[in-house]
C-alpha cells in the first residue's frame, strides 16, 4: 500500500473501531447510559482525534517555522481598506459604463447616416445580407447543405461568454415572436445598426473582460455581440424568444422613475374573456416596473375598490413582493354593477396629486393606465378639473376587444393628455403592446437631449432570454446590466422625440467580486454591495438557485430583490437581555439607512453566521465598514470579525532578490492554491499567445484555447517563471478607465466612425496581464516556510501541546496555501475562527 494512503486508512479505522466499541457497550446496556460516561467518551475521542490530526498535519512545526521567519503583524484600518476597494470597484464599473456610452454615441451617429426615404428601396436589398438571425445561424439540412434563409458563421467556444460558441467579429440579432423583419422601420434599424459591430469589437479590445454587448431596438429586435446561434449549438432549448423590451434593463433605461395608477374596469359589462385579457394587460404593465417606480391598482364598478386592503389610499414601491400581492388580489375580483369612470378617475387623480405635493413617491413622471372594454364618453369634465392646463398626469388607455364606438373616445382621452391609445385583441397584444407607454414616457428626456441616464439593473441570472434549460456545459452566472437610452437626433420636418432603443452590457458579479480580493479581508471577512433601494447586488448568503443550478424555472421567485436585512441576521437571543437584542436590530437598520443615503461609516454588532454547509450556526461580533461607490447607485460594505479580523500577518518573499529559483518550492503535485483567488492572469487569450510565442513555450493544439491553463497551479507556475526573468514588471495596479467618449456632433457620420476608431486604437492599451504582487510574494513565502514538511516527521509532542485544542482558535501564517497536502490526500489545512 502506498504511504500517502496510510494516514487516511488509519483515521477511517480509528473512527470505525471507536463506533464499534460504543455500539457494543450500548447493546450490552439495559438501562440509560449516564451522561458523564458519554461525556467522557466524547472527551477521549476528541483528545485522540486532535493528537492524530496534530501529528499528521504537523501543525506545531508549521507554527514554529513561521515564528522563526521574518513576519510582521499589522492592524487593518477598515475605512482605508474600504476606500481602496471602493475605488477599485468604481474603476471597474467605469470601464463598463464608458463602453455603453460609446455604443450609445455611435448608435445615434449611425442613425444619422440612414439613407433618406427616397433611397429606402435599396434598404430591402441590403438588409438581409447584413444581419445574422440567431435562429438561422449554421442551420443545415440533412444532406449537409445550408438551409434556405440560413447563414454560416464561424464560431468557437469561449469561457467568458458562458461557454457558448461565439464569433468575435460579428453580431447576431434576436427577434422575439410577433416582430416582422419586413416592416420598414425594422429594416431601417437593422441597416444602420450593423455599423455598431466595429465599435463592439473595439470595446472588447479596450476591455478584454467585457461581456455581452447589446443594442435593443425600440422596433423589437435585439442586436447582440459577439454573435452566436439561438438556441446555442448542441442545446435542446426552444427557438422562442421573449420580448426583451419588457425587461428591467430596457424599460428602466428608456424611462424615468414614475408613479402609476392602474384603473381596471370590473363592471358586469366586461365578459369573463375580456376581463381575463384586461388582467393580462394589467399584469404585463406591472411586470415592466422596477423598484424606483411606485404603483397601485384599483378596480372600479359602481364603487372604487383597492384589491389589496393595506394598499388603500397609497401608492407602493413596485417591488416583486408588492407586485405579486396586487396580482394575487386581482385574481379574486368578481364582476358586478356598472362602470363608474368618474369615481375611478377622480380617485386616481387625487391620490397622484397628494403624492406629488407631499414629496413622496418617485417625484418624477405620473400616469394613469385605464383598461376597459367600452366607454360612452371622454370624461373631459373630470379630466379638465384635475389635469388641465398643465397635464402633470399622462393618460394611457387600453381598449379590450374591438368596440369601434369606444375606440374614438379612448383615443381622445389619451392623446389629449400626452398619453397613448392601444387596442388589445389577444394575449399576444397584451404582451407586445403594453411597452408602448415606456416609449411615450421617454419623450421629455429625448426632447431636451441634455442627458443620457445610465441604469444599473438588479442582479439576475444571465441568458434568461428564452427560458432555456441549461445543459451542463451551458454555464449560468449572476450579472447586472448597465444600460443607457439611444435618442433619435435626426432632423425631421416636425420635431419628434423618438427613442431608437437602449444599449447595454452585462457585468458578471464574479468579475465585480474579483476587485475585492478575499486575502485582503482575511479569515471570515467578507464584503457585499447594496443598491439605492437596499437590495443586495451580491452577498455571501445570496443563494438564488434552489435546484442545484440545473433549470431556469427553479430560480427562487424573489432572488432579484433580496433586502440586506434578510441576509444579515442580528443575534436574537443573548440570555434574557432584550435590550441587547433590540440594539443589534437597530444597528443593522441604522447601517442600512446610512448605506441608502449613501454615507460612509462604521458600526459593530453581533449576527448569526452559518458554516459547514449550513449544518452549524455561530454568533459572531463583526465590524462593518461601508461607503458609496461613486457615480453608481451602489454602496460597498466590508465586514471584519472582531479582534483577529482587525489584524493581518505580513510575510512576503521578494522573488527578484531571492537567491534560489522560487519555482523549486513548487515542485511535485502535493500543493494547491486557492482556485477562487486571482494571483496572476492574462487579460485575454491573445496576450497569452503572444507571451508563449515570444518565450518559445509550446501551446498544445488539442487544448481548448480559451482554457489557457490546465489548472490554477499551472497558471501560478507560469507567472513565477516569468517573474524570475530580466525585465519583469509587477502589474499590480489595474488600468484606469479612460474618460468617457463624447459625440462629435459636427462631423459627418463616415468621418465620425473613422475618427472614432482612430481614437480607440490610439488610446492607452491595457496591460497584457495583472499580477497581485503582495499575494504572490506571500504565496512564495508560505511555500518556502512549509518546504520539506512532506519529507520530515514530527516526534511525540509534550502534554502542553496536547491540550491546545481547548484553548480556542489560533492563526496560521498567511493561509495563502489553503490546500497544502502532506503525505496523503486526506488532510487539508482549513481554519475557522468564531
């Protein structure tokens, strides 16, 4: 038997023999076993197991080696650490925001170059040759020939794009059901938006960590870069694509925050079928709202009713919980009596006016959504009384069915109050047409064209466009999307305010977390980010998937809207000290309020933490440091355990001045690094290829190019080898985001694109790699200190050492080599201090 398995076998035999002895004793007993006897068994087992583990892990020898080396214990300044990390996150987010603003600017300029209407006949001939419909990419017949209407695209798998096969030179378009590519405005948008492809490519060159880039046209199609097929090749998903225009990243970027009152006709004049369609229309309106919006729904027949009693005389924030409450209550409504439009409109106007005057609600746009099957008049008297002459409230009317007599009345009500009229004939209309209100509410912002507001969406799981069940190779991840509206700047004979669409890019949460290295937080330290509504962008306890990451339908219903107070759990029992319990709760809520302001500050209180895969819970006192991430709606918090969390062990080995080749300390395969930490990495595969070509290092053609390295250990060794060469530079500071690109409105479209690409190519090129000097040199010192432990043996320990297990938790070095394996595969070093 190999020696490396002896330890594992010995431990297993020890535990089995102990269990056999216990069950033998229990079987021989006819009466209860005294508690003291069981306690003695547990104590003996604990002492023996501790001694067994101490000998095989060589814990004491490791401690002594670190004591004999040049180490320093420093105290952490939590506020300074917070500011440093917040600046890193801001810089990272600036890259993404600036990429979006460049797409926005280029889209507006590209639209200016559209052919005039006299030459529009040429658009049809060229459009089909310039776009790749994602549903028709690489679609072949059984004979191996390209199917009619399909197009070939060269694609390869890329890890950074959810392991999907993509093309880094072309974009593809996603067309939701019900959108026709033969419509003139769709053809026009397809024609000019193809010019965004060079900009997409250059954005990726400037920021190799950039994820999916989008242009969502208000006409209904989505241009996505890099290009890929839908569903992904090899997937069993459906080709059905949902309308992206109802999603948060589009609607919230297209319109400002708003107060919405939905008036739903519940009179007996509504048939059951019509009311079902009316409910679907109301629900689709609710689904377009975000947490910066406020809403309520009332039903009107003879009387006005609020389906959710606790929402009476209020408009509430459009959180998923509140929206779901409204939907559930509306389903219980019964049709009765005749419709009293005057009472419904009067109630809605009064409530909106109250919130406008009180300073509550969104303090921005206000609108009434009237949903009915028929009306015999325009109700101009009540509208003039409450809404004229300034018309602070827009009116949107939705006619259910095809009552021609009501059409003109509802059309006049909407158009004379800066709104929009929509006729809903079926469920497809209910989904497709409700988004028109957002395009109308964007008009004031477009008319002035002074600002393009940037929107950051709540966290969500990427790739949800088609509700696709994921294969094992189709990786899903949490992302937020940063988006901005695209305005129509074309000159028209009559001034119009058209929204061309919304541009955006996905920002993976895992990339944001890379900006906050765990080794700077220390053992049991962590960080989290909340938005301006107190919702968590990421947190160690945010667990959106309830199904083992298999199917999109198994996402927790509210995972996009989890409040901080649901994840940080204040200690609720400290004996009978009720005041301490309340103090912990109050401190948590005070911190939350400060983070929403946002303010910089710090606090300390006790919370419950789980560990060991949620099998155990401990109460831990923690220090919270929090402050805003400038120019974003987010606030960052850094959490450090009391006492040991405020100190760090500084022990580094300068690689360039080392007398030995440091790679000698990393020979063999009995060591591991933390796979989740970023020691060093290339910004892109092309940077890695250039380095390997210059050094003569052979790159196996059989290895998937995007994987770059076979393991984290191979990647560390690669950079350690580079660090020992002449001319090595530590790239420990990530590149700073350049100033955002602004439009050159005086230039012609062709000149604009040429000049823009020159500006991009002439900008400061990002460094080819990043290397955390502190982390790598600490890793080398750990390797040097622990070198030879797998060859030496430890003699018997003294009694004092045997009893160390009762003295609590100690610190072990820097803990950078988290998985240093000694002699056998079982034991790994891990430390949990509570």
